[in-house]
C-alpha cells in the first residue's frame, strides 16, 4: 500500500486554529501539502476574533518542515470566502483541497430559538461552506482536479434536542455536498461529507465521560484519505469517531405504485403504508436521475 502524500497539492482548512481542523492541517502539512490555515480566532459561539490560533498552527507546520500560511477571514460572508481562496491562489497558485470545518454553536430548544440565533449558525456552517467552496470549485474546475470534505453532523442527519439551527445547517451541507459531487464528476472533483463525533471546544460539554475516547485525531485519518488523490469515492457520508468508521447513506425503497392514471385516496395510502415503508430492495441513489429511473421502471412494469 503506497503512502498517501500531498506533494504539490494545496489545501484550505477552515476553522483550523484548533480541534478537528488543526489536526487536519497538521497532518496534510506533514504529508507534503501546502496549507491555508483559516481561523477567525473567535469563541465557540462565534463572537470575537484574533490571529493567535491560526498563527500557532502555521508555526507548528513550518517548524516541522511543512509549508503553511494563515488566513483570518470569516467564512460567513462572500467577501470572506473569496479572500480565503485568494490567499491560497496568491501564495500557492491554486486550490486542490477544501475541508469545510469552521463552525459555531448557539444551541436552544426550538421554541426558544431566535431568528438571530438561527441566522448566525446558518451563516457560518452552511453559507460559509458555500462562500468558500464556490470560488474554490471554479479554480478546481479549471485545473481538472479537486477534493471537498463537508463537516455534517448526526444532529442534522438523525436529529438532536436543542440543535434546530445546527442540525438544519449540517443537513444543508449534505445537500450541498451531493450537488458538488454531481457537478464535479467530469472534472475529477470529489465531494464527501463526514459526521464526526469528537471532543472539541464545541462538544466538550456535550460528550460527558465519553470525551476522553473521542479525541479529534481519531477523525483525521478518514479526512486525510477523503481529500487525497487516492480517494475515488464521492457523494458519500461517513460517521467517524473514537476509531470507528462507518458509512451513512440515504436509501430509496421501491415503494407502491397505484397504477397508471389511477386516482388515490388518503385511505389507500394508509392501507399501503407497510409496502411503501418496506426496506427490501432499496437503492442508494447517486442523483435525481436514479430516483426517476426507479419510477420509470415501476411505471413500465405496472402499465
């Protein structure tokens, strides 16, 4: 098995001043990659700013013999996203890898969540990933190569109390990943998402006694692989934490077809729910086209 290397590759890691992002930046730098260490340097709730966090990670990478530059722009604006990508291009000439890792928390139960607390979390997680990924995607498309990792969460994929804003943003990232995987396919641009379970400053109060077994470095091997040339997987979601790696997927059951031109009542839907929900024979669609293909097959068989 050949060593995974990032020689001549340029990686942008957002939120790389600590936690998961820092481990990714250090590992890619150690493996020969040129790294843009982006971090606003704020608190876990998104307030404040500073240069120390990004600077310290750059220092670690360079002292270990790697190459890195710091960037302090916020991902939450189009101008910030453009500036982050510009930092990579100005210093290293291109972008090959983007790990959308930057995030904040403003947890509240649904009935207590304010529009402002919804907006700021969407701005950083979902819009932030869009603002960084769009200019990076343009550059990758021109170069015919790219790798994206989006940081989703079980809170969005499965649900979690008190995380309406966070869960909505994180599931939005899954949708964004799916579209980039489809649009990037012919340019060798791969896009995948992870749902990490790790001890960071955002999660240390949530994990309780499990925290000690869920170090951020346990997530790093998967991300390192997913953003490498060796990775040929795309359009996929992975659960990762504590040394466990698993795939999460969205399946589509064959369902029930009433018949061509037949009107259906709510009562008939109720009567067929067991068939509609039956998991036997499901597929894992790679695009809307796969869903339409399954429907066409049923239409033809039922006509």
